[in-house]
């Protein structure tokens, strides 16, 4: 944060050095040779590189949110979405199978138990995993599209801003 007294502008540290005195950060209106007022920061130029970096972060964030969206199966049961959920479900099915069980109890998004055959449990894991893969592929496609933008193009910023995660999802990712 910068301050000015009309003749000198700088950060607290620069002003302290300029004045040759130790001054508290609080109450710049009381600093020597003042009053000192806060200076608005210089506007940051929106270069294609900056816009690209921001849009890449936005795509990653939107994808992370999307991964965790619930997955509704044909029977109406709603499961937690995402890679971790698919792996946890699959892991529980495998553990039960290793123990010689023929059924597995899995918990839906409401933590309601569902006792399923091992094949049904694998199908739940596969369905949740398939949803994740659709969304991951959409993120990757958006990131590739961003990487393909010619940053020297006159309309590079407009091209970058037009690329959004949602544009690469199927209309209904659960279909």
C-alpha cells in the first residue's frame, strides 16, 4: 500500500526511510510532513498472459466444484460424486470381496445404507467414476483450448474469455 503527502509517495517502509524516522504503520494522517493519504494502486494491465492465467485457474476451480456434484443413478439413489467417492466405493466393494462376502453395504449422499450385491456395488463405483471421467475430460478439453489460443492474436483476450469449463461438458453429464 502506498501513501503520499503531495511531494513524496511510497510504501510505509519507503516513507520511513525518506523521513529518516521510525513511524507507526497506523494513522498515516499523523505521520511527520503529512498528512499522508493512501494512493490508489496503479491499474494492472490486462495482458493476454494474465487473462490466460486467470482463466486457467477459473477452469480448474469450476472443474473441482463439478467433480463433487452428486450422481443420481437410474434407481433414483443419489451418491456423492468425484474421484475420491468412486475410489472409496470401489475399495469397500473389493474389501468385502476379499473377505468372501457376497454383499456390501454402501452409504448414499444422505448416509442411508444400501446393501447391494458385489456386482451392484461395482456398478455404483463405475457410474460415479464415469461421471468423474466425463467432467475431467471436459476440464482437460478446456485447458487444451486455452493452451491453443495464439496470445499474439488481436482478439486473444476475447478468445480466452470465451473458453469456460461448462462449455466442454455434455448438455447433461449424467446422460
